[in-house]
């Protein structure tokens, strides 16, 4: 009788430990799913802002082309970068295409400095304002996206979450959206000297 009681107590302890461990696993896995979905949701917000910018660019280019038709290289670079952005499928591809587009747009805005009449064109000013607003949206969305990746990576890297993450198939996400090299360089703007 005493042996049966010991076996039953041992089995009860095993069941309690299994239930506690199983509950921890389910809880941690659910949190990983939540964090992973936040990353996807925040990427969608970035994607929408990038699409909005891509949609504004043809109008901006058309307006500038009317004043600076001989700047075909820059217009071609913008068209190629925009096509790459629209054709990109993964976050990494979209980030790379966005970096190309940043450089091309920077060169376009330098052209604008050479055409004072363009800077006073109402259509151009409106498009430039819309583009600036879109760039701000991209910056905010990019920060949220990067913050959600950091939260996700931190959570799955902590103990015992790292064990549960391995069992559940969760891996680090290293697709941070970083500023392009072109955006780190200040544009060189030259103003005409004083007239004599």
C-alpha cells in the first residue's frame, strides 16, 4: 500500500510539473506569436508609406522634367529605382530598393536648386510638401518597425524564451530598416554669388 501511495504521489508531482511547464511553454509561445505579428504589422505600415512615395514620384518627376528636360540620367535612375521598389517582394529587397530610390531622389532635389522658377511652381511645391509628409511617415513607420524587431529579438533571446523559441521554430529577425548611405550625406547646394 505504501509503495502505491509513493508511486501515486510521484505521478501527481510529475503531472503538476508537466502542467506548469506546458503552461509556461504555451504562454511564452503565444507572446512570441504576438511579437512576430507586431513585426509584420509594422512592416505593412512601412510598405504602405513606401508605396505612397512611389506613387508620388512620377508626378514630381514629370513636373521637374518640364523645367529640366536634359537631366535624363537622373530621371532614368529614379525610374529604375522606383521599378525595383515596386517589384521587391521581401522586406530586405524593399529596403535595398528604397536605398537606391533615396539616392536618386537626392540627385533630383539637387537639380531643383538650379531652377529657381521650378521652386516657385505651385504644383511642384505641393508635390514637394506631399513628399516631405510621406518621408516623415516613412521615418515614423521605420522606427516602429525597427522597435518591434528589437522587442521580438530581445524576447526570444532571453532565457527560458530562447529554449521555447527553438522548439517552436522562432528565429531572430535581422531585417532592420536602416538609413541608406545616400541619406547620410548632406546634399551640396550652391547658391549664385552676389551680383556686382
